[in-house]
């Protein structure tokens, strides 16, 4: 992907372990995984379907409030 080999990834992992400690690495990994998952959903357009439903519901509520 970025031309990183096993040795480079190992060095990055060791540096992250030294900086953040063993207790924080699972939390950081979990947060990173959620961010990537949300980004993929946003790019694929899954959220746009939910947004369209929300807009339709909002329009229905607005039309109910207006006197006819």
C-alpha cells in the first residue's frame, strides 16, 4: 500500500507501544477501526439512504404543522 514492509511496520508498532503503553493500544485500534468503518459507509452511500428518510420525515412533519 505505502511500500511498508514487515520491518517498518514492526518499528512503528514498537514506537506506538512505547508512546501509548500496552493499555491504550486496544482502545486506539478499536477507535481506528470504527473510523475506517464509518468512512467506508460514508463513501459507499449507505448513510445517504438514512439521510433521505430523515428529510422525508421532516417534510411530513412540516406539512402537518402548516394550516391548510
